[in-house]
C-alpha cells in the first residue's frame, strides 16, 4: 500500500465551443504543490503541432511576437482569481483562435512529481443566433388602461452547426435596471422572475411559443407596475464535455414601451362638517380613460377610525354593475353620470360623525358575453363631523336652607332658566360637585357627589356613597326644571363650595341618548359661625374625713358652652401609687356611665366587692360616685373623665369635646406594721431532674400583730431571661384562704406551693428542666384585720428576683446510653463467636481418606 502526492494542473475538459466575436474565459488552477502560495502560470497556443507562447504571469518577455499586439491592447490578458488559479481572457475570439491551449506552471517543488501543464481544445463556431421583434426593429409604444391585457412577441432562431439550446427571458425596465418577468430556460422549464410568482400561478402572466420561432408574452390584469420598457433577452447554451451547460452568447432586443393609465377612485369633497338634522351629500368619482363599454360596482363604507380595514368598516350601501341598490331608509345611492355615484344621508345624527370612503370595481365585457373585473380601488377616507344642535339655557344655584349650627340641614336647588330650543328630543340631567375651601393657595380639585345618566339613574360618588345609602344625603327632582340636594345633618366636613352641572342629552334615531352640552353653575358656599367647645368638670369630696372600711363619696359637676343640647358620659379613674403592682401603668379605669345612662364596670377586678362601686346621674350636669367598704389598697387620686356629646345625623351621637376633673385623693393614715418580702434559695444552681426550693419570706417592722390578724395572697412569677426584658409568667398563686392555683405548663416538670410558716411560703419545682431557668420572684398582698374585725387589703409588695440556673448532668445523661451500648456490643460479639465456631465445626469439615499401607518386610531374592 503506497500513497503518492504531486502537483496537479487542471483546465476544463474540452472541447470548449465558443461563438466567434464573443469573449472566452479559460480557467487554470494548480494544487498539491510545494513552495510559495502564489504560483505563476504560462499560456501557450497550438493550431496543429507547435505551441506559440501567449502570455505569462511572471515573465513580461514571454509573449511571442504574433500575440504582442493583442496582449498589449488587452484583447488577451490573464486575470488572477486566487493564488493558485488564473483565467485566460480572449476578447472577440476569431476562427484563427481555434486550437489547443496549454497552461503550465514553473516548478517550485523540492522533487518533481505530478503534472506541470494541462491542455484544452477550443472550437470557434460562427454566430448563428438572430433575435428580432414582431414587426420592426424600433420598439412600439402601447398606452393601456389599468386592468387591460396585452401581448408582446419576439423571434429567436439559431443556425449554429453545433447542437445548442436557446434561453428566452422577457424583461421590464421601470427605472435604471432590468427585471426578469418570465423565462423559458434552455432546459425547457418556465421560470417566473422575483415578484411575479403569484401572477404566474394565477395565469395573469404567460409565455407561449408560436410558429416561426416566436415567443409571446401575455399579460392580463395590467397594473401600474407593468408600465415600462420591455425587451426579449435570448442566450445560447451548449452542453460541455463534462455534461454541464455553458452559455456561449447572449442577445437582446427592445420590443415595446408600455404606459398604464391608473384608475383612481376619489370623493369629490374633502373634510365635511354638517349640522345635526341636515343631509350629508358625498360623490364618488371614478377617474379612467376607458372609452369602451364598462360597468362600475360601488360600495360605500363608514368607520369610526381612518385606520380601520374594510373588514372592520360598516357597509352603508352598495350598487352592483346592473345599478341595483341595496335597501336603506335614510340613505340613498344614485348614479349621476358615467363615472360619478352620489351618497345622500338624510337627517344626520351625532353618531354619523366618522370617516366615509367608497370602493369601486370596474367590469368589462368579454367576447363570450361574460363580464370580467379588471380593477378595484378604494378611495381615501373623508372625515365627516356632525355638529350637534345645542339647546340654549342657563343654570342658577341657590341655597334654600343653610345651617346655623353643626348637624343642621342644608338644601341646595339647581334650576334651569332662560331655556330655548328645548324640544321633546332634549333631556336634562344634573351632576353635583363639592370643593373644599383652603386658606392657602393650594389648588383643590372638585369631588363628585352624584351624577345622573341619560335615563335619570343616580350614580353616587365616592365621597357621598355611604351617606347616600344611609339617607343622610338626598338627591331629588323638585320640579321639571329644578334639581335639589339635601344634607340632613351637616357636619364640619361638609363646609366648602358646591356647584352643579346641567347636561343636555339629545335623542338619536336609534332611540339612544347622547350628551350634547354641559352648563356649570356658580358655586355656593356652605359655612356657619363657630366657636370652640368649652367643657368644665369639677370634682367634690362629700366627706372630708373617713377611715378604712367606710364609704367614699364624690360628685362631678359639668358645665359646657357652645354645644347644642349636650349629653355627657362619665368615666371614673384612679391613679394608684407606683408601689401598687396590680396596675404598673398607674391609672385604673373603674366604672363608666355613657350618654344613654348605661353603667359599665371597666377594670374593677375585686370579686369580693363587685357591688362595691356605684356611679349614678343626679342631674343633667351632676354625677355621683360611691365606693363602699374602702380598703387601704384603694388609696390614690380619683378623677372624673367627662365627654360631651351632641346630636348627630340619623339619631346618632357625635363626640364634641372631652374634659378632666380635678383629682380627689384617698389617703389612709395608719400606724400598722410595714411589710417586706424577700426570696431565698439554698441552691439556686441545680441539675436537670433535681428539685428546686424557693422561699418567699415576709418580714414585719413596727407594730407587732397577732398572726391570726394577718393573711397573705402570694403569687410566684418567672421571667425567662437574664436581663428581665421579657414579660413575667405566672407560675402559681396561693390566696389568703389557702387555695392554690397553677398555670398551665408545657414541660414535664411540676410545681407545688405551700405555706410552711405564718410568714414563709415555699415554691417547689419537681424534676427541673432547662426551660425552668430564669428570674423568679413573688408578689405578696397583705391583709390586716382591724379592731372592728374588718379585713383591710394592703398594697402589693414585690420581692427582688432570684435567678434559678438549670444545668445538665453529663454523667447521668450518658450513663444509660453507655451501659446499653456496652451490653449490645457484648451480645453481638458472643453471637459472632458462636456462629464462627458452628460454621467451622459442621459446615466446613472435610474428610480425607488415606491409602492403607501394608507393613511387610522385604523378601530375599531367593524366596521371591
């Protein structure tokens, strides 16, 4: 197996048949060579045996004397197409140029391999192609109308001695360039030019062959693009030795110049403006120079936009080519003259405003008696504006009722005056607007209160919708020419300017109503003189001296100004000392009485004295508060918070102003003991699962009391943080009667609370968990029995918190898992040993049978 590689010089396979007088191009290329990429070429010619040098790419002296003149004039030249290829170009080839042409390349290879030249035979034949028009050499001129048909002919014949084929192409020149229309190729195929494919498939463009080697171009339905110069381009082709087709020459002749007269459809008038109830007159003109018989088909269209297509537009009327008009009541279409068609719309309406255009199709008769549509055009749209007949009227707005105080009624009347030209087809509606007054220069937009549509349906605006539904604002028609707005209870937010807009609506032919005019009234301001509300509240203590257990009584007297028929609601509040832990904020709402004299307990939580507070109305402006069996814990400042209410809309009450009375102090002068509370734990740091003991210790100072005369309410709290920045959580409580109450817990630990001595209370946390950590403290409420036998509640006392830390016992935590792991490992090890022993003893036993040897002594040779 071997592989050879060498220089290869190539030229086309011959013979090359060329026509005398044409230009011949012979390519030559080289491949698989060494040396520089750009190769040189030498061309030589031989008629019989000897070669004559023609031209070279590298040696200017290469050309022989016979060809120096033709090479110098450029009739013979070399044209390089690439580094390894050139073309020999011979212009105006003659019969003397017929022969063998050799292309050779100087060697640039390291070793001589391959071929360094190649030859091709060129055969020159006479020019036998003749192309001409139908009659004369000069082209004819045709003037046609759009939609007509025409035919053009050319003749092409060849007398070449070789077997050649003709390629015929019809071309049109509508500018500076020629464009192909239709071709009959040298292979006998029809090929339409770019842009003519559809017309060729429809049969509007054909190419037919006839007698005497004629080629006829038929064009139907001529349009403006068919205008221009027409020529017949004929090329002669021959099949080469490699079976490929080669064009050997080409000729053309101009046949005709065709001018197409365009058919236009226009409306005689431009933009039109007509008055409502008048007639609209439009004329559609067809511009054409046809002198023969033709009929037009006309369709009138209407659209709301000039950009609408025919499918989107509305058909008004149509007339076919037999002058039959489609039926319509208010629209007519008539044929004025040969090329004009008139559209008449009577009693125009606002809805007739829009764009009108007509479409015309021209039909011509054929020889068989049928009609053929030659052209169809649509006019540009004409804008028609219908001006409404506006009624003449004025609008007057006045206030028949104005408020003197807040919540007074307001009524506004919007009247139509000086109305003219108001017939039965005119209807009036109203729209109400509000504009707020501002002291600054800010621009305020008006707000819609309500409007009416054409059928007098009321549509409330966002500002008044809720009040209209509640009946606080009423819109009604007082008379034929008067619309009214009534505000039942005028509020502060209703201050401002009001105005109305009267809209006139016109009835159209289809019984629809269209707004034709709006007239706005002057604005009317609604306001009233106001003064600031004044409310004064005075609290009076009826009994200046009393002791614990007695009844506390005070009255609140109220006086007001600039409030219309006021009513009052009263709230009794108490400001306790900061040491009182029952209300850390300092103010407690005790009891209230509203403007309808309904009493309600607010934050009064003493269940033993549910009926211990009373609030009653003595007079319209006087209220009395009583508190029975007062306790020492009731000490503090008491006030009356009074709210004045004025009648609002719909029987509702509107808050006017608030007032606060002077404070009344309850202070008990006692010489009893002073109580202190502390929290103690022997071991504040414990492990999980252990028991935590917390002691709440109460100590007394001052006067000694019998333990039977003292009782305590104890509550334990926990704050689950280090910095006391969370809300305390109630753990358990023990009241003075010995009843223990525990809160719900999520963990597995448990609580117990007990009294271990008259002044010591113990909280135990059983089975502590990690979530039981935090600051723990107790709150103690002392109760002391007086000499009269009445129990008095002392202020709450809060102990300083102690932090309980819960740690994890690592040894106990891992003790049981470790023992379980060791036990499982031991069992698994013993089981593995047992399995191994059994396997080796019974499953893997191999019996080996040994050959038994007989123990015999050697015999002597004599005995053997």
